């Protein structure tokens, strides 16, 4: 009995809100193939989806942004207002930078294209459950390319940048670039050949110096200000 209780606690509960039935079925089957992920409910619209979320209180909500009626961005805001412990992963067929910024600003913890590999999506769900923010690298690059490069690149190294804020070190600036690309602490550690603990410490320092609360805010701010 003890083992069963522990297993249940470790399972990540997921609700899918997606208006295309074939996509919902595919997502449900792919995710339920993982022993630690359980799709507890699904809906083809945000209104009914919000009722299911209130009833089941899942760990994760996979939210289609292109829903009819109440769109996914508005629904994401309502989910976060309902219960900030419920994490939303935005799903979309689009990679428009305006939609990316809107979804993240609404409270989404990850932004995925619908053609994401099911194995990778499962990993993203696990990361988001553990508090990691994730942005599809393809989307991150498009968002970066859409912003004009400022003549003051590297402005975070300037001690006059926002009076009272400490400048980022060269290493932290490297880590920031990886954050914008949606990489986890483990992936950053591998890229920079450092320990995961060291990578996490750099991320914490960046958040403090940039005066933001999480990785998504840091990535969005870096993109908006042309810092990477």
C-alpha cells in the first residue's frame, strides 16, 4: 500500500485543451505511454477545460493557443489566477513572436510547437513540473531574429545600466543566451562543461541581477532589450 501511494504522488497529472480531436488523441496516447504521466481529462474548448481544471487540479495543462471563443492566452491567465501551482504549457502551430510574448506574459511556463517530438514533450512536462521554464529553440531563434540589434549590445556589462543593478559577468552572459534558447540547467551545464549546481547558481545570479522572478521573464527581457 505504501508503494502504491508513493507511485501515485510521483505521477504527473495532465489536462489537454485542444480543439482538434486527432491532435488530442495523439497527445493523450503518446503521454500516457509514460509511466510517470497521466492524462486525466481533455477538452476541445477553454470554457469546459477550465471547469475540468477546477475539478481535477492537474499538475500540468497543455493549452492550445488557437482555441475558438476564449483563446488559449486568456484561458492561461484564468488558470494562473485559479491556481498558480498549476503549470501551463502553450501548444501552437505558429511561431509568431507576438504570440510567444503574449503566452509567456499570461503565465505559460513553456511554449511548444505542435510538431514537437512526443519524447521531448514528455521531458518538457517533467521539467515544467520541477519549475523549469522551456521555450522551443526554433521559436527562441525566430524571436531573437525579429528584434533589431542594438548598437549597445552587451549593455548589461555597463555599470550604468539601470542604476543600482550589478552587471552580468561574461559567463552569466553566456548562460543568459542559453536561457533564451530554452535550455534547462542540465543542458546548460553540458554546453559550458560545468556542474549542474554551477549552472543553477549562474541562473539564480542572473535572475537577481536582472530583477526578474523566473527564467521566462529573464529570457523575455533579454529578447526585448536586445541583450543577446
